[in-house]
């Protein structure tokens, strides 16, 4: 027995260690400044009471504007992504209906379906002037609505003088009404933070980097048994900070809420209660681990979409606005990229920061 154990120990010692490339070392030497990326974990504003005063976002917007991002990204599916979800509808468990807007009104106004509008928007931005005329903003807003890029359309609309926010140049009255609804009642962080901040900073678009193509994992996971198993985990491990968040909301302190949501200890506990608990889900099919696989694949694709968005502009400042549970994953994935510096969001939101 002793000789057998000794043999196993010697074999273990002789086993070669996994050879790995030191990617961090490769990324220590490059030309120019690092690309700075700040990932802001957000509450979903659509879940707030309809009469909640979103003017309370102003202190948050002031601090984010002080970062002076050159590019703003949001948790929305791009027009190209929506076109893919629609074309392969059977694979994605109804994701297009959940995450993509109806573009029929914009198609009627412009004559373009989503695919054609995405191409037209790309061509228009390639020739975009430094000082666009109001007619150019109206025209591209119409194209953006047809391309399922509503937040970017709103960013253009908000940069028009009030007298120029009217029909014309591709915008018909139905599209004007749609933009006005987004401007006044779009209770969503993509609009109230992403588009508003883009317009304030003079940016010409926001970048939709969410991705639901991983929803095929959910579609293939087993239907009701899968859903039931994950629901059991959630019931046994509720979100631990509901009361804390409500206290911030009740006193109108949205800046304080965002500081709290972006604390590492807050995120650690929230992730442990959801994805950590699902890793231990005991069903023979390992439904909880399938759920985590979906979540990781989705975040990896979001990170890739974001990397692509600033790929042609190395050295800029980037702000990515996502649901709070995405932030730690995106921070981790972005931190592995050669010339990217992940910015400490807490420093941006700190008291006294402007």
C-alpha cells in the first residue's frame, strides 16, 4: 500500500504543469494610452413606480458627464442583433418579442426594413459632418428608428433645438410622437441615462451591446422543469438588498443607490445569491448550471460587442451602462484585454466628484 501511494505521489510530481501564455505581460507594452472603460451597474428604472421623479438622476448624470466618455454603450440589443433574433425566431424562445421594438411605423416612413436601415445608418455615419444640420439629425433619427436603435434616435432628437423637433426629412408625425414619448416618458436607463448623457456631451449615438443569442441555451434547457428548478433556487436565496434599495428610493437618493449597487461587496453578495446558488442546484439535469452557462455566454458576448464598439478608437474613454448583475462579469472579462483599463466606478461617483 505504501509503495502504491508513493508511486501516485511521484506520478503527480512528474505531471507537467499546464503551459500558459502570459497575456498580461504581452499587454504591458503598446503605443498610446490605455482605453478606459467604466462599467456602471444600474437598477432597471422601468421597475420604479410610474410617478417616481427621475429628476433625482441629475447628480448621477453630473458625475458621469465629468468622466467625459467618448463612447456610451447600453444594455440593449442592436438592430443587427434584433434582425438575427427575428430571422432565427425558433431558436431563441421569443427573445425578439421581449427585447426588440416594433419598427413597422419607421419602416412605413422610410421604406426600409431593419437590415436595410442598419446598413443605411452605417453609411450615413461614415459621412457624418462635425456640425450636422437639423435636417440631417431628423433624417438619421428616422433611419435609427427603422434600424431598431431607439436610444441613438433619441440622442439625435434631444440635440435638436425645440423648434426643430418636428416632422420632416424622413420623420413623419407618427415617428415624431414616438420620439416625444421616449423623451418625456422613456423610463429606462438606456434613455434617461444613456441617451440623455450622449446628447449632453454632443455624442452622435449610443452603442447597443446586449446580446440574447445565448437564449438558445434557455430554449434548449427543458422548459418548465428548468424554470421550476431555477425558481426554487431564487425562492430559497432571495436578493439580499431589497430593503436597502427601497430606503434609497424612498428618500430620492438615486446617486446613493448607484454607489451602493456598484460596491464590490454588494455585487459579491448579489451574485452569490443568484448564480452561486444555482451552481449548487441539485437536479440530475443540473438546471442551475445550465442557467449559469446562459448567463456567462450572454456576458461574454456583451463584452465582445463592447470591445468591437471601441475597437477602432483605441485610447478613448468608454461608459457602459448595464444591469448591476452584469457589471462584475464585464469588469472581469474586460480586465483581460490587452490595452484596456477598467475604471473604478466608485471613484466617478464619489462625493464631491463633478
